[in-house]
C-alpha cells in the first residue's frame, strides 16, 4: 500500500477519547488527528513519540489529519486499523501470500455469520460448478511483549465472535483463515495475549483445533508505503 500523500512528521502530545490525538507539528502548531484504532495501543502512545500523519482528503471529515504511524524504539509501527484489509487483499492479489494463491475471485466486506461481514472472501469454481470459498478475517497487531507480537491489546468480545463464526464456516465445509497482520518489523513470533484476554486466547486454541487456519505476516513500513514482508511463527 502506497500512501497517496507525503506523510507529515510530528510529536505526540497525547491520545484521548480513543479516536483523537493531539500532535505538535515541526513549526509548533498543534493539530488534532483522527486515531483509527479502538484498542489500548499499549506501547504505541507515549507522549513525545515521533509520529506520522496523512492529510484527510475526505471533504466530510471533521479532522484534517489521520494518525498513521508511531516510532517505538526506533521502529515504525502502523496504528491505522483501516489499512490491514487493503494491505492483505493487495498481497493476495499479487500472489504474495503463498497459503492463499489460486483463487479466481476476491471480495471484501461480504455479509456472513450473525450480522457480520467477512474481511476477505476468496472463491474458486469447483469441478461441480459450485463455488469453493475461503473466509479470511484480518486483525491488526501492534502490541509487542518481549520478542512476541501479541493480540489483542484489549479485551475483544467482537474478536471472539469472529472466531466462532470462522468455526461455523469450517463446520459448513468451507476454508476459514484467521490472518494476523503485524504492522511492525521487530517481532520474532506471534502469540495470543492471554494475560489481556484469556477468553480470546481460549477461543483461538479452540478455533485452531476445529480447523481454522492461522496465518501471521509482518510488514515493512516507511513513510511512503506499507508492504507485506514475511511470516511469523505462531505460538499457541
């Protein structure tokens, strides 16, 4: 994913009300940026951190800036949760996800389950003329504990619901994938954050045992673009 505009560097003053952040620009001006991340952002919201913003081109938007990245211990971390679906979809389309190649059709935000939308639905015509489906749920990962990337960074009832719905798709004979996109490049492995949400960790173990496939990829980030890098081992 290439940013359409040059990112603006600044310094984080504070993040508040979950979706707002005060940023000081190099000239001293303080702006309010939209923070597209509903998680706790543990380790990614320290006052004084270097951050990067993109100009908001939506004429209906209330804020002129969107918070895109933060520097943590010299590493860029992508905090905007509106990007992972596009990053993963683009990577699948470019055959960069070895586990998900060969599908003829890719659709995003398709209704399924109970009042839910799957992030990515892959389809391939079968020999019998029906459509073989692969349901891909994407989660953004920014939390790092030790050398591990972990998810979630806050209790997520919605995330647990998605795991159950993926299990339901397996029961119906479809392929289902839980895809963790780590928007940072300094982690050695991925694990569920059991100390934050034990119910989610238990649900992930159950989903894996049920046949839901688990994938984790990391990213290379620069102020110009965010691209898929490679896989991380998953520790359950």
